[in-house]
C-alpha cells in the first residue's frame, strides 16, 4: 500500500505521480545527467513550481499551501518513485526546517524565496565554526558533502559556536567571495552534491535564524529522506516483479522458481516496512519531543537501509541486464545510497533510537482522549467492578485463560472479545477496540484472550449452528472452555491439506482415527477443533471436514512433547476410534478447508508490535541489569534496532486499522506483518544473544532460552518460507512452478 491512506492524500499522490510522468520522464533525466550533477535547474522545475508541489508544506502567509509534513512525504514518495531529478528534495527539506524555526526576518525572507521557486539546500554537517564579533558573526571552515548544494539559490547553514558546545548558529548564507561551494562527483547522478567552504565569512544579525527545535529538524530530514526511500523501494519492487514474470529460463518464467519468489516477496516486505516507517515519522510532526525523536530515528534505521537493499535486490533479480549502465536500476540504487548516507551513519541512528527507547516508547494510539466517552465510561465501570471481585484459583490480575468471577464479568460486558457481534461482544470496530485497550492498559491489565479460541470462535460464529454457538461461545469467553487445534500431523505440517486423519460415518455421528502433532495446550484443553478427511476420493482440499472434539472422549490420548527449552507446551494427540456426534460437525462434510481459513471481517485489532522473542523490552531489561558482556553502547544499539523492528510492526498494524476504518483494502499489510514479525523475532533474538558473553552459558535470566524457544513462534502459522510463498503467489501474482 502506498504511503497515503486518506482520500485527499491519495489524490495528492496521484497528482504528483502524474506530474512526474508528464514532466520528468527517465529519458529526459538521462539526457541531462551532466547538467544535473553540476547543479543546473532541471527542465521540469518551473512546471513543478507552477503546480505548487515545491511549496505544499510551506505556510500560507508566505505563499505555500499550508499543509504539513505528511503531505510533503506523500509528494516526496511519488517523486522518488519516478526518480525525479534535481533540487526538489534538498529544497523541500531546507524550507520545512526553516518553517519550523521561530519568527525572524531571515525566516520570512527564506520562506518567501522558497515559495517563489528558489532552490535551496540545508548545511548541517560538521566542519563550520562561528565566532561572535561586535558587528555580527564570523564563520570559518568547510562542511562535509551536502545534497543539492551546487546550484542552490538560498542556502541555510548551521555552524557550531566557538567555545560553547551546546550552542549553534543558524543563518541564511549571503552570497560573498568568502563563501565558496565546491561541487563533488556525486554517487547520485541525478542530483548535485558539494561542500561549502567559508573563510572569514561575515554573517549579519539580519541573516540569523532562531534555531529550530532539534527533534523537529531531525524529524523533518529523516521523514523526507525515508519517504523518498519508500518510493525507491516501491519502484524497485514493481520493476523486479514485472521482469521475473516475463523473463523465461528452462522453458518457464524465472518468477516461478521459489528462490526468485522469496527474493521478490522479501522486497515487498522491505517496501512495506519502509513505507510504514516513513508514514509513522510524518504523523509524529505535532507530537511531543520524545515521540519525534523515536519516530525520526526509527525511520532512519528502517526505511533508509530498506531503500538500498531493495535497489540491490532489483539489480540481482534482473541479472546481468540490471547491472548495465543502460538499465535504470543502478540510478535508483545510487539515489538510495546517497540519501541514506546524507542522513548520517546508520549505527549512530541505531544508538540514538536505543537511547530514546531506554526511557520511552512510541505511542500508537489513534483515537482522541475524548473519543467514545460513553464507551470509556462503561469500560471503566466494568473494570472497577472486576477489580473488586475476588480472584478465583488460577485467576490473577491479568484475568487468566481459566474462568472465575472476574473473567465472567468481563465476558458478560462483552470485553473479552469486543469485536464479536452482540451478545458475545460489542461489535467494536478498530476505534472502539483501541479505546478499550487504552482503558485496560491504564489499569496495568492485559486484555483477556481465549488463545486458540481466537481462531475457533469466529468459525463457530460464522458457520456454526445456533446450538453450537449457544454451547461454546459464551463458555469459552468466560474461560470455562479452553481449546486446542488438532490440525498438523507428522506428514502434514505446512502442507496441511495432505493430512491423513480419517473420519468415518457411524450411527449418530463420526468415528475419527489418526495422529496429530505440535498441538499447543492439548494437555490443558477441554475441546479441540479437528480437521479430518471424510471423503478420501475427493481432491485433498475438498475432502476435509471440521469437527469439535471433546478432549475427554475415550480414545483421545494426549502425550506432551518436551521441547528444546525443557518445557512441554506442545503435544502429540492420538485419536483411536474417537466418537464425535453429528452436532459437533461444523457446517457440512467437505467444507473443512474453507472453515479452517475463516477470518471474520470484524477481526480483533492487533497492534502487532510486541514480540515474544528478542523484544526491545528484553534488551532494555538486560541493559538495566547490566547482564551484557558487550559494551553498553553496543547494547544500546541493539536496543535501537530491536525497537525499530517493533515500531515498524506497530506502524503496519496501525495503518491497517486506519485502512479498515476508511473501508479500504488492506493490501499486503497482513501478510507482511506475519513475515516481518517472524524475521524481527529471529533477528532480534540473535542480536540479544550476541550481547551476552558468559551469561549465555547459564539459563538464569532466560536470555538463552528466549533464543532456543524461537522455533515455536517461527513454525506457528507457517514458516517464514511458507509465508513468502504466499506473498509471492497471492500478493505479487507470480506463477507457480510446474511439478
């Protein structure tokens, strides 16, 4: 899904994309590479100014459109996708940072110039030092390379103040012989880059800007760069998929080969996470300083490297043709490298994010505090009642899976599964679910869950009989019934439809015989939902039926499996002539596959950012306890990277929730969340282990066990590789390989 969600933002994106197609075709860019690298105004600049894209974010009183950072990010993504050359990005960044500063004569002059079409650049790299003198300031030194500097007509400079490490001088650069711009040969051939050298350069007080808030300036820069990286990743994905669909080898499209499909699917994951990170940074514009710092650093750590990786994989999927000068892929690759480098060192951004995450967390609430006041008041009343009730055995302040008076009251109020329709829930949409979650969190209470029932109950609600709904739904919500899922078999894991458990007709019902394995919680479950083959002659997906099995029935033998962690959470279950009455068959015989994949449209809102393994919280606890052998700085960087992954996941989930509120197709977000969640836990847990040293030789602290327990998450719901297959074929439309 592209960066914009709201209708007006989508219209703006369409307008920017149409402009790029009309005024900045790639052929014209290639014809003018020499001039572009030297800072020459591109031929499309005047048209871009007439359309107002350059000033969409500038204040209305200075000639801009008065929009904000989100609108600028929307335009930047589309222009980046088209590799529009020239000064747009550096000019937009300079103007946005100036607009974020307090009122001054220099600010007014600069904003008027930018709105009028002047090109610009922002110099914030090190190397320039300002000294206060009687009649103003003197600045000396040379900066590091800056994008857009050659040819820029209005340059904004930040210099360190001599003798005061905490102060900086921001000013408009007045043309003078003491200021020289040296053009460099840029990595990005479509945009100039250079260094500013100042020798005894005088700055009058009229040209001095009031320093913008640093967190706001950082947010602006990283958001705009991240949006362009998202556009680059989007183009690279589309180009690669188009090529592998058409290119044939060994008599079939190369896109039919699994290795190619996995590369393409991972490109989609990178593109979606880059987009989510850029979008999340843009929405932080008017949030508090701590939120801006977290969002800016997360965008730098997530989106900018994703642009580089997507461009690299685009070249690789094209093969030799992608490595030629004539192919456009290397131009996108160069652009991605250039903007990522201009943001600063990736490891430094990881450190900054980790430092911010030591004491703060990104806020993903999306409803106002005064939204749904009656619902809030009702939830608070129920929680007051619940907290006053006694805890039953096995029930604690988190309202455990097993029932008790607290859990029963929550179920009665529709708060166990608020997204379910009445009388089981409140038919709560994403906004209402968010409010309910906020109220639970405010009390420090985790929302109750039916665990496996989260998958079982929607199927019963949609396909079950009234008697089945009456028998199972409310008791499950009250915690009186606990479920397990009897799906996987020794010979049918990822290929679930290959299962061999048989169900044959007997008087009054069915007799089920077979073996299930990797069944979570079967040793504690009251009931199991079982897929069994009722028609051996039907196609393998068509001969399955969906049964509800009482786990106390004679013939059910549950044997716990001891895992590598030493725990026994999984089980193998033997079914030996187990009788299941007709009233426990859901829907019709042969409909089992369709039922097994059921997901109601009002599915539970999941923000998806909290990870079971390798979480930011685990790394934070490790740092607080001093359990790391690596340096604290390295541990903080790992915290930063793990936080970036969780932030991207939460941003994906929030975008999905807002899309549902707008009645939009979620696109690839759900599939991407599944894959990226697994990747994030795998990589995050491995990074955690890298910090331990001798602490990893003992089980104390649980850090090593955290890593050893990874397979339970990575296998559940399909491995990363299976999910990549799903994305490649169902989302990207790549062909199946003939067998």
